[in-house]
C-alpha cells in the first residue's frame, strides 16, 4: 500500500505545478495514473471537433501548449493566453510546430486583450473546460 498524502500537501503540489513545468508534468502523470477515466481528454476533444474549417485558434489558459502538442495539421495562427509568462517559450515551441504564426499573450482573465489578429477566430478554446468532458455513452 502506498504512502498517504495529506490534502494540504496535494493542494500545495497542485498550486506549485502552475508555476513550475516539471512539477506540472509530475501532477499530470499522477492524475493520469489514478484517474478512473483512462481516456486522454485532449484526444477526446480533438476527435470531437471537425477541424476542416479551422484556421485560427485562441487558446484561453494555454499554459505551456499541452493541447497544441496533440494537434496535427497546419493552422494559420494559434494564440495562447495564459497568466504565466514562464509558459511563453514552451507554448510558442508547441504551437510553432502546427501554426504558421504562434502568438502568446500574458493576461489574467478577465482582461482586455489585443485580439486584433484573432478577431475572426475559427475556434475559441477554453482549455480547462475539456477536463470536464466525460466519455459519451451509446
């Protein structure tokens, strides 16, 4: 039987994960290991979207580009908006693999954003929402 971890320790680790990429990835691995839902929510979200008409993406809460790492194809522009400037380089690296123009903006929402290049966005992606997707039952 594994070691018990206190609730305060778990909350502290999750909070730290927002500010340190290695800790964030560790927490992500723990969630995948212990989650009852073994399906990757990113893969599920990608399968549910018809990508044929999507050329620009606005990723709210983009973090380090976790969602973009799963994308295939080519997009004209992907803009990530996140509260941590530390995520910029990793996001641009991930988005740059699938977008002609990767853009990152640091902002705490709600906040006025300079959305000029993305006003006619094909897909507005509130990334944290996909964690609440559950497998569809037929």
